[in-house]
């Protein structure tokens, strides 16, 4: 099981330093835990016993792009994974499928694994359009990549209405969506792709969620901000 921790825009410097200190000496199997701090705190984390991820990336290469952070800069900071297309970026930063595609392209140039977030809104769920939405996002973001490139991508299924709300879909529903994602990817590109679930994962639901047979891991936000929570789920 892969666990990805998304710190979002949390912590001040001292808090990030103390979190990084707590994560020292975890000695996990490689690629079991990925920590995605805020950009500015990336150098505080020494990725031994876990891997380092970013929460986003610029779709431009290095150059005159004020305020952006490139894939090559992330790579130089030992970042090996990056979240792309998180619903908060799609919603608040108006990110499009084309932009998300270009970000993944940049990441792959530097051997950084994109973690592509997809998921339906509450309205889409209520109208029975979950699978339609998820398939649309997959097709639009993954089109144009070679098979070799696609094999390096991880998908995170994150229903928008479950993020930070305490609401979680039924296990059968998560299983159904993840199986369809895997089938679609296999059918279109003949590859197997890991799929994570994200949205209000916590200590009360993680044990039952991890029994979902199609699931390869979790993308965790709020619950992962406390190092003790992280240690307890890793046990
Ligand atoms: P949450 O966030 O665990 O706080 O719901 C998950 C995410 O946004 O990736």
C-alpha cells in the first residue's frame, strides 16, 4: 500500500521543521510513503525511509516565469513524485485538462512520477455521472503519452465532495470506480496503473477502506498533518 501525504498550504517554518524531524528514521520500504510538503519546505525533508513529492509543478521549463516552480527544480531537490490536477487547483486556479497534461509531460522529462487526481463533483455524483466524469478526465489528461510514459503515472481517485468534508463513498462504490478506471486504462493502452483513493481518510475509516481489493493506496490530506496519526496508520 502506498500512502501519499498532501500537506497543502499548512504549517509555518518551525512546524514544518518539527514535522520533518518526526519523520526521520521511519525506515519504511522504499516508495511506501510519499510526503508532499509546501514547496518552500521541501529542503527541510531528508527523504530517507520515505520519498518526497510536490503538490504541483509548472507546465513551463526553467526560465522567465515569475512565481513558478519547474520540474527540473523539483528534481534537483530530490522530488520523485508530484500531485497534478488536484481538485483545489482545478477549482481555484482554473486548471484545464490541457494544462494538467503539459504538467505531466514536464514531470516525466525529469523522471518525476505524476500523481494525477480525478473525481466527480457532488452535482455530478447526484446526477449519476461519476463514471462519465472520471473517464472523461482520464481520456483528456492521458491522451498523447507513450505507453512507457503512462506506465509511470499514478492515478488518485478523489471525489471532490469527499475532500475535507468527512464524507466518504461506500467501499463498494470506491471499488466499482477504481475497477472501471483500471479497466479503461487497460482497454485503451494495455497497461496496468496504480490507483489511490483520497478524501477524508482518517483513523476511523482507514482499516475498512484498505480492504478494498482494487485499491493500491491512499492520498491523505488533513489527517496526515499530525505525525502521530501518520505513525499510527503506518503500523
Ligand atoms: P483530505 O484531503 O484527506 O483532507 O480530505 C485529501 C486531498 O485533498 O488530497
